[in-house]
């Protein structure tokens, strides 16, 4: 281990290397839920292939979060569009989305990533749990277990080394794509539309060509989604706008999540919907 440490540019003990790796693993998890996600630095090598040994649980976990980042690209790209058009930050203090929650205003160690995902980074060495405050006014889905947590309270949640505590609010409509090697590898790939039941919800999916500045000339699209929890119906609205090389016909895989359903169950059954730009309704099973 000491030789590996020195090969990586360090001079410490085996225990130092262990702590250094855990720090980088936690940083990596946090980075996956930051507006800009990349690993670099000066002096000590810290790229994924340098810091995590091949075949190690650390390497597997870093790859898992990297793939999750790519799965979330439709959500992240739409959040970036909201930042551009609405001055809405991607990384958000609780006060922005829950302005009447006085307790939430004082939380400094957790945040919203976009409007739907609560992120609680782990910052303590060897920690396997941490305290999380859940903003009031909604319920929250544990992304790993599907457990429902009522807002307005603080709970100690599990945070093993391979997990960054993640929660999605009820009523959220969260688009996810497939694992990719680069962002525009599969422009016509089906998108999974995760609908977190228990509250009404709205969402606007933003898309453009991903390469040019055509969006500055209005070359982009929006697809509105709305969910009525009482009727159990998701409405995928008519597409507005267009851009060069737009995929006109596509498939959405609609998944209605309830308590106990895991966000991380990426292959869970879903309702396949053909979408060509016209409004369509999908009924919850």
C-alpha cells in the first residue's frame, strides 16, 4: 500500500493512503451532484484510474456514480437551461424551494440539486451515517431503499462508504437516460420518466442540439409534464420549439414510484409510450 501511495505521488503511511482514498471517494460522490463534475489537480495524481485500484470496491463505486451522472443528464441539462433562462441555480439552498421553512434556512451541509433531489454529502472520515433535515411541506423518497420520510424533521440516515444520501421529493418528475460514454452518444435513446407519487407535480424537459449556440436563436424545445396524484394521470404535453437534427419521434418509459420503490432500480418495469410531439396521457397502474 505504501508503494501504491508513493506511486500516486504521496509520501505517507498505509493509513494515510486509506484516508486519502476515502476522501477522494466522498469527493467523487459529491462531485456527481455538483454543477461541474471533473477530477483534476496538481501534484498528487487523483484521476479515477490512479486513485482507485482496478477491481476494487472503490473503483466500482466511482464508476457507478459516474454512470449515474450520465443517467441524470436529461435532468441536469434541463436544470442548466433553467439556470440560463430563469436564473435558477442548479445547486440550491433549501430556502429557495422551501421559503416558509425556517429550519431549512439554517441548513448548511445539504442542498437541492435541481428542484427535485436532496443531496446530503458525507464529510467525516469513516462515517457510515449522518443527520439529515428534510424540508417541510412534502414527503421524501430514499433513492436507495424507497423508504418515505415525512418533511419537517431531522433523521439519522445510512451513509455507507458506497452511498451518498440522496432523496427525491414526492411529486417530482425526474427524467433519466441510459448509461453513455459521452453526452450525445445516444440522442434517440428512450428516456425513463420517474414520477414520484404522493403529490401533484410539474416538469419541463429542455433539449437542444447540445453543441452549437443555436439556442440563442430560439433553437430548442420544451416538453411539459404534469402529474395529477388524485387521478393518477401523467400528461406529457405538446412539444414546443424545434432545433436542427431534433429527434421528432421517441420513446418515454414512464415509471410511477410509490413507497418502497428504489430510484436506483434502473431496470424496473415501466410503461412504454410512443411520443411524436403531440400531447399524450399515461395512467398510473
